[in-house]
C-alpha cells in the first residue's frame, strides 16, 4: 500500500506533510517533457514518497511508472515547500507538499503512457508551454530555465 494511503487511514482528511519528487526532463532540443493528467492539466512527471525511499529513488520510480523512461544522472534543482504548497484535493484530503525538483537530460527507454494517470505525454519548447500547466510545475520550469541561462 502506498504510504499516503496508509497514513490517511489514521488521519482522515486532516492536513499532512507529504514528501515527493518531480523531474524536469529535457531533450536534445531543450524541450521539456510534460504529461497531461486525467484532469486536463499538464504537469511534470513525479509523485509521492513511499517508506524507505530517497527523493532520488522517488523521482526515478515515478518517471518510470508514468512515462516508461529511465532517468540517469539526476541533478537536484531545488526543494519546494511551505504554505504556498498547500493543497486540498477533490476528495477533501489536505496536504502540504515538500517536493524535490530534479532535472535530467540523460534518459533511456521507450515512452509508454500510464493511462491510469495520464492521457498524453509531449515535449514542449520552454517558450510554448501549455496554458493548463499547473502553477507549481510552471514555477519550477521557470526556475530551471533561469539557472540554465546563468
């Protein structure tokens, strides 16, 4: 059982802190891989930590589960947390995320969409990101681009 589901058995919908990771995957054209989730919004591949995992292991596992890609040579970009990372999901669960943001340019494997989580995967040029990109991931991509230009 995923840790957050186990935890919810005891705390119900009350706010919890949930650690996780996302990965900015960049191809040779400097385009960013995004997934269109089932709610119609685009975002970075990633997810929540399970017991015993490191942030890097979460990043690698989630990217593989969601995209079929294997990420190598992950670079830690930043960690996002705080009150602006509060979220109340449609079922009433409340959480504060603490998210490690990685980037990777070295990926292998064949892209395979996990249709239980996503409806589409696509690389986007940084200046043409989709309109329905979630704000947190947009800020992470902008931060990555700023760091890369320095």
